[in-house]
C-alpha cells in the first residue's frame, strides 16, 4: 500500500499511514495487558513499578499492526528508487493521551508548581518519561527496519496545551516538555544516520515556530494550515525544508472547501513561497483524513492540489 501510494502520486517518499494510536496501545499493552488501551489514562502519577516494567519490556514483540508497518519499511528499503520513512507520535502528544487531565497538569507545571507539591504535575512528569521511552522504542524499531527518516507528529504542541503567556514570562515548560524530548528523538535518529521530519499542525505562536525550527532543526518542518507558510519562512533556517500546508482536514466536504477554492489556495501558496524565495514541498497540513463515504471527493482534491500550476 505504501509503495502503491508513492507510485500513484509520483513521490520518492514512501510515507506510512499516520496512526497516532499505536504507541499508546503498545505501551499500555505492556503495562496493563488486560485493559482496553483507549480506556486507560492516568490521573495519578504512574508508580515506580510502571516505569521499571516499561524499561524491562522495551524489547518485547510488537502487535500485528506495528509488525506490518515494520515489514512494509523493510520491503521499501530494498527498493533503490524510494525513500522509506517511519511514522511516530511525538513525546508531548503521547503524554497528553496518557493523562486524564493534561491541560491542568501542564498549566500547573508551567506555573512553577513542582511534582512534590502537586500530584498532577508528578503524573505529567512520569507520563512524559513513559512517553519518551515508548517513542524511542518505536522509532528505533523503524530505523532498524530500514527507515531513512521518521515523521514525528506533535499535534498537541499548541496553544491548546501550552500557555504562550507562561512561556513569555520565562517558564521552562516548553523546554522541559517539548524541546528536550524532541532533541532526544533527533539524537537517536542522527546516531543511526536518519533524518527528522517534524510535523506540528497545532495552533502555534511565532516563538513556538522559531523554537521548533531553530532549536530542533529538523530536516523537514511541516505546519498546519493555521500558519501562513510564506511568513513562517522568515522564522525558519534556510536548511530546514518547509512542507505543507493546505487544509486537507476539510477535503472531504465540498461545502467547506470547493475544489476551485482549493486550486486558488494552492496557487497562492506556490506564488507566495516563490516570492519569499523559499523552495518548499507542496503538501497537506496533516495526514489526509480517511472518510469512507468521501473517498472519491478526497482523491479528486489531492489530484487537483498536485496538478495545479502556479
């Protein structure tokens, strides 16, 4: 399927399905094998036994869905004409899926409340440790299968979870919960000669964009359609390739996004990026949503996006 998609859309990048449920399911299958993964979140700090069990099971076999993705990467890696990519959720976004109340926990941490003072902050810190380990396990497995780059998706890195006011006032919350874990991911990729493709479709401030671009310095930075890519080009180092950022989450509805409007948005983006003097990869703001009843509509719009001339 990955190879078929790359061939259909004439791209050398073989990108797996963006399924950001896999790491949580894998982690909780190791910690709570009897519980449905979607039902389990923490409202109290995970215990030391949870952290130890996560470390002890870091080499456990993967579930069939993940094994299938590893097999696909292995097959793609055998092809000289296609670049195999991996796919993973980012540590912070996984943290928000492990906590019952991530907004309060991160806000308290951003306000300077310590783990010793507040159980919610302790839960956030320990869930972040679990998330870092889960992301490390999955990215390293994909690299071992032959991935040349990994798309790391951080949709929760946004003003929905992180207060711009706290960050502007000098809070370390962005560094502790976003930058440092992502730098760890990047280092693990670099050690194996792989590249980081960082995706963030969240609502971001200019300071957040600049920090992700300059401090993480991924090979590719993908942003959501809430950002004007041609304006963000001035915030991003020239050696970071920009990707995106058409509103593909609306492709399934002609009422919301008529095809002529999509063509106009595509032309505008290409022209504006050309005026900014910035090469980029034209693409989606996010994974193209799978809506079974609208599959043909979505396919028609993706084709129009790629065929539009500016």
